């Protein structure tokens, strides 16, 4: 009986630890940036969700996203999510499909991009555009 109670306690602790780093992100709606309203420049954004975090740099030129670089990505096993940048570049929007098997990391990367382009909406002052 004592072993059974110990086993139940271990399972409870492990399931609590497992779920503490995750959150149902299905209701998180990504806002697409209005590219026509953004100045040319490099935009930086960060986002953290549980154990996953990302910092991104997005370059906007002539009302289009021309570069999407992940500067930092703490991901556990979500490295495949970094391919999401190609989808954003191709579709020129943030509400693209997540990478299968790396949904949490995909969403964090996209939310960091949203922070850069929708929330912050200001290009970095040291993006080099002023040096002309």
C-alpha cells in the first residue's frame, strides 16, 4: 500500500511539472501587422511562454518583410519551429500554420514577431538606415 501511495504522489508531481511549462495556445490570436503603415527598418521583439522564449529581428523594406532572423530561441526540443520564418517570409503575414511537432516554439516565435511589428511598431534606432 505504501508503494502505491508513493507511486501516485510521484505521478502527480511529474504531471504537475510537465503541465507547468505549457499552456493551451489555441485561443491566442496573432495580429497581422499592417505592413503599409510600417517604416523601413529592423524591428526587434521578444516573447516568453513557460519554458520557451524567443527574440527576433525582422527587416521591413518597401512595405514587405524581407528578413526574419531568430536572434535567441530557448526551445527545449522545439528547434524545428525555426522553419516558421520561411513561412512568414513567403506569406507576408504572422498567422501561418505552426510547425508540426513544435507548436509551442512556433507560437512563441510568431508572438515575438507580433511584439516587434504590431506592439512595438518602431524600428530599432541603430538599424543603420540613418547612416546614409
